């Protein structure tokens, strides 16, 4: 029978029906009043509820088939703002506002085709991983939701749904109905919650530190004094004072207690189980010694043990928080207000509007010192724009008319007038933030292996401690319990579990600050194994911005006039050669071409003064074939001019190639350009002729990579990310060049946001450094255990030294991993 059909019973009847029921709410843990009449049935017993809200939430959870939440949880859900009178399930009337288009601009991404939408949420009210599992399950059961996954580290949910079948309000309501809250990540409340969590952890660490210092004041004199130096009364007073001061330490060790209880409920032992067992057994031993006045007291060991563990977790949380703050910095970089030109170009009258209200096509003006509110294309003005938040480059970028402006960057030059091209969640900054967050919490093969080892080792160590105690019971029963506790404490696998994840998180943050955004977690793991680096040419090793190198004209045709005609034919085009021609002809005569027609693969033609002009490849423009690999202008198929263009190498391309080769890597160049041009570029860069191929189609590039991989080579492919998508997908590591509005379409493993190719060198160096750090972490963890376990088994190390050794071991791993953050500062 469904719980919705159950009869309501007074709480007094529940006591007669089941003596196990207590006067606390089964769902939230709050006290239940004697005359309360709310309850549900769970696992064959009636469970009391404090209010109709908790009853409704519990019924929703159980009827949805999610009752495992109650078996897995290790704590009760938090109520919003600490208000016990308002239940999350009763506060859903405001959710309709999330369906307003103006509100959704900040955090909802709509597909280019169809009605598919996606958004990310921060899950509030979480006390353990069971809550996150509950939220994920609730989201997946919403009709119309096509995918829902929760990042357990960031406590964020990524949801994709069909706009025709469900709404954002219904999705948020589904989470509220199971006693949690889903908040769009663009809201400031998420930052408040993160700050509160960090503050709580800092308070716990501070309490443990103060208690440890006070307990040490009482216990150190006992260690270094003779029996007769301190009176019996003073000794007992110090022991009792240490006991009282240890009680707060037991309280701030709450995360370990909750984790151990979760392990008991789920029957899966994690690191928290041996830690909690070690603290409890050491405290029990000390308590027995104080009351019986026999044996050693290890209260100082407990306080130091907890302090070192909390210090490790606080530093670990700081590293992860730093990574998340990078995402939040991107998310909050956009200004709140934008200046809109209401009648451009007829008038320069402006008005201030909320940036969230901008739409595609709006004309905005950005004054000197202002942030660009959204992605836009420059219409008027030559600007110096600081893109440091995106690229990490402190030097301002120079932008001319037609350039793409990225939302969140800073205008350091004169006033700019621009047309908005992308807004809200579709902007470049939002896309980068999503890619950066996607990286946080991703698990590499090494971290997965470390977690598996820790899960296997934890129960094995508990069994080892019990076996050691049993053996010592027959050797010296008085020492058996101390040996068991020492073995349990000294062998906790914290260092092993932290060895890889923290190093990868630190490295990812460091590389992101340099301008390389890692999208997939295996990049740092694979880069040290790379043997060959394959480059695309245009837009990768070159600037991708064509420039007119030379112009040859027919008799009677001036260079300025030829340029003006070509510019007139290319008036509406935005491809690289059109931009180059228009820049070159900026001071030329004004000519108007009519009946313009684009010929794919050939060029463009139009009518000027009754004559047909063509501009493009030689075979298209002229009636007679010409051998020059340049762009030709013709009139009635008669040659008028040839424009030779060049695509300049990036300033640091030669140095980057040379450094990669010095590092022992083989560099390849693949390009669709003509052979003579590719050969010239390869010679300038110092790339061997057999490793540079010209006139390559995407399928030929793919075949080349597959042939390299068939010989056992490990390939890193670096290209523009869109045209080279098949080749990038075939590489072991793929790095795409960021290109403004194309960024959301990139599918590479990493995205180069910085204009500097040397950032790729930094990534290789950081990956090798990360590998060394991880090896050091594992070596230290293994060496420590190999040394400490035998000493604990033969009773050389007591629980006090075991606690110090284990805590210091984990702390060393954390501090060693933090060395990878040095260059990020």
C-alpha cells in the first residue's frame, strides 16, 4: 500500500505499535510534539513526522522508489536560513519566476536547433553523498529531463531537458519535494553557502588547535617529569582537565563520525571508518586509564590526531575552493549594467539597462574603463581591450572594426560601439566557466585506482589491527589493546587517497591561470606520455589574419583602384581575405558593386558600370589559367591585378617548436594550403620536410594520425577546433585554439585561451612536474606505511606516536601537492 493511502495515527499509538520509535522526526530530526498526528510507514515500522511538510517530503521520496536515501544518509537535511517553521516543500510558490525569459538568460543554454535546454544548479541542504544521490535520482525521474548528473565535489547538478515537455520551475520543484534546494549557479546564494562551509571547517580546525595546545600544556609535564616531581593530586587534576578539553575535539571530529555511520549504513568502508574507530578506541583506552588509574592516557594524541586530519582536509578544501572560485570569478565577471544606443546610427541617444536584459542585435557603447557586458562585434572605434580574465595575458589586445569582443573583458582604450552577438549562457565567458567546472571533480585513471586501493586497504587494516591485538593478547595481554589501536591509527590510508587527486586539482588550476583550459581529466595524465605533436597551420601556428603582401596590376590599372574594386566586391563578406582586402583599401576610392554573387570555392563576382568583375582564385576569375597561387581580380574575365597574401607566423611559434623538439618530441605540420607555402613555413619553423604535409583534407589528416598511432606513437594534436574536429578526436590529447563564438562547439580535451603558444610548453612542463609530485606522494605514503606498520606490530610505536605519524603523513602529501600552485600566484 502506498504511504499516500495510509491512515493518520496519533503519536501515542505509535509507541504502542513500535517501541523503537523516538520523539524525533524521522525526516528532519526535529522534536515531535506529543499531540502530533503525522507519520509514515518505512521498513515495516511507523515513523513519526514533526509536520505536514516533512510528511509530504518523505511520502514523495518513498513513493518515488528512492527510499534508499534514508538507509544511506549520515545526517538530517538543513532547513533554509535555519528557520524550522518553513519547510522547503512548502516554499515553492516563487518558482514560476524561473520560467521568465529575462531570468533564464543568465544560466539557461538553449540548443541551436530544437527545444533542448540545459542549466546547472547548486544543491543546498546536503549532509552527505546520499543527499546528492537523492537529488540526482529525483531529477532523472522528471518527465522531459533527458539527462541529469551531479558533481559530488562541487555539489552541482547539470540538467538537460526538453522545453516542450517540462519547465525549469518543475525541475527545481522536483528537488524541493525531496527536502533539498536546487539553485541556479548564477545566484549569489551559492557563494554564501560555500563561504559558510569554509567558515565551519575553519572553526573546527581552530577549536582542535586550541584544545590540542591546552591538552599539551597538561600532558607534556607528565612526560618529562619523574614520578615524585608531581603530586598525585596534581597529576589527577591534569588528567581530568585534559579529558574535559578533549570533549570539544570529539565534537569537531563530527565529519569522521558521520562518515563512519554512513559506512555502517551502506556497508562500504571508507577512510572515515578507521579514523573514527581509532579516535573512539584511543579515547576509550584513555578514559579507562583515568578511571582505573592504570595504563597510559593518550588524550593529547587524540587532539593532535584530529587537528592534523582537519588541517589536511582544510587545505584540501582550500585547493578545491580555489578551483571553484576560478569558475565563480568567470561567472560573475559580467557587469550588472550596460549602455544601450536606442536609435543607432541615426542618434547617439543612450540609456542604461540591466546586462541580463540585452538581446542579440542590440547596439551598445562601452566607455573607457568599462567592462564589455556580453559578446559583441565592434562597429566603431579602435580599442585596447584587456582580456586577462580569459587569456591570463596582461598586455591589452588591439581590436579594430569587425573584431569580436568578449563579454567580461575590460575596455582600456577609447569608447567602443558594438553589436551584441551572444548573451547569457551562450556567451564565451559562460562557455569557459562551464568547461572549467566540468574539469573540477573529473577522475583520472590514477585517482580511480587510488580510491579503489583505499577502499580495499581500509577494511584490511581494520582486520590487521584486530589480528595484531589478538596475537598480542597471548604475548602480553596488557599491551594487546594498545598495539591494536596503534596499528589502526598508523595505517589509515589518507595519504594514499589524497596523493593523486590534490596534485591534479592543483595543476589544473595552475594551467588554467596561464590560459590553457583543461576540459577532460586525462590531459595531465597523458601529456608526459606524448611522443609526437601535430600542428595545424592556419590559425594555430599562424595568426589566421591574412595581409596583402604585394599587388601586381595590368597596364593602366593603379594599385589603389584595383584594391577599391576588390573591396567593393567583398563588401558583405567576413572571411580572412575579405577583411584583408578591406583593410588594404581603406584609403581607396569609394566604388559600389551591384548584383553580387558568391561562388563557393571560387570567389565573388559583381557588376560595376556595366562590366562583370570577379575576385578570387585564378581559375575562377580569368578565362586563361594562371600559375600564381594568389587572388586575382578580373574584368570580363580579363586579368587586372594579382594580390599576394601572407599569413604571418605567431611571434612565439618558432621558439615553441624548437623547445618541443629539444624536449625530445617529434613535431609534425599538417595543412590544407599549397605545397610551396607549407614548405616555406616548415623551413622557418625548423620542421623536417617528411613531417610536413600540404594540401591535406580532414580525412587525409585523420589517416596520417591513425598511421602514427598504429606504430605505438602517442599523439597530441593542436588545431583550430572546428574544422579539425575529426583529427582532434583521434589524438591521445587534443588542444583547440579558442575562437570566440565557436568556443561552445569545441570538443577538444583542452582549449588554448591564451594567444601565446608557449602556454603549451607550460602545460607539458606542468604535466611532467605533476607526475613527479604524484610519484613522490605515493612513494612517501608507501615508505611511511612500510616503516610504521612493522614498528606498530612489534609495539615500538604507541598510539600517541601513531596518531602523530599518520596525521603528519597526510599533511605532507597535501603540502607537497600545493607546491604545484606556486606559479598560479
